[in-house]
C-alpha cells in the first residue's frame, strides 16, 4: 500500500467524523528541506518537491473536500489549488485572510477556477469584501483571537456546517503553526526534499506551544516518492 492508498483508506474511515467532532477531518501537508525550511525567505516561493511528489500532492487534493491556505501563500505563490496532474475533482479552496488582502488578479478568482471561500475578520473593510464578492468569492466573517488571527475552531465549525467532511491544509508557515498550536490536526503528511536551504522554518515560533507540549506522530508510514521522502503520521499531544 502506497501513501495515497493509505490516506484514501484513512479518509474513507472517517465518514462520521464531522458529526462526532463538529468539524472536518484535517490533513496538514507541506514540503520542506532537510533542515525544515519551506522557503529561502518570507514571501518568496521555493520549489522543493520533485515531479513525483507533486503528482502525489494533487492526488491528495483530489481526496479532500476542501483545501485551505493563508493569505501569505496566495500573495507569494498565487496558487490555483486545483487537481491537474491526476484525474479527480478540484477541492473547494478556502483562504484565511483577516484583512482581505486577496488581490483581484489571484488565479483563484479567475473564471475557470472554483471560486474561493474567504474567511476574514469583523474588522476587514466592507469595500474590499464587496470587490471580492463581485469577482465571485464567498466572503464570511469570523471572530479573531491570538494576534488578531482568525479563530480556527470557528472556521472549522463553519466549514462543517457547509458540508465539508475532509480538509487539506497546505500552508503557509503561520497557518501550519496555528493549526498545530490549536491541536486541530488529525494527520500530517510531510514531503522532505534532499536539500539544505537555511531559510524560513515550517514552525519557527515555538512560543505557540507550551513547554513539553509538542505533538508526537504515531501510526507512522514512510515512503520514498521520486527523490523525496514522504512521512505520514497522526499527531497526539500530552494531556494538558
């Protein structure tokens, strides 16, 4: 059984998760270098995954109902978040954008893309919301918490109400750290590229975690995909 078959089997077994947990099943996935970097510097994308790993990522996208990124990823990468390298349905794109900085030229707002759902704060400018909605985006407002960031529990509850059973979180660094700090991750899939970058760390701000409260992965599965190593596991946290 390869990584995609294993993930599909896991997702097939969580059909009632949304009803029990009140939120979607969350898969956190990203690519990093050997030294834990996801970019050489903030705001500048860096291609790390090999072609085979990119195919795997698109297969993962096709296996989930929705895919989530932060506004930093939209501004840096201008992603499409579609399934192009394999056959499958495009997931619903979700952007976390507390100040509505999503630009009108974003690929996600083009006519041939699935229109994004944008989670923003109650403080965001109404004019920006109107402009994005005119381009087809669905904008909804949620409470904020730590450092004026969108409350992720409220966001996941909203997605559950919209019928989202499985959510794939692709980044960037702040989003990854926030989901881990909030203990809202059910499985983690990390692609490790054989390169040393010395750049932006995946989780650089460890103050988001309390001392000795770091997640540990269980049910580990490793697979070489092309020239990369893919690690899949389920996080557990010590009792508070």
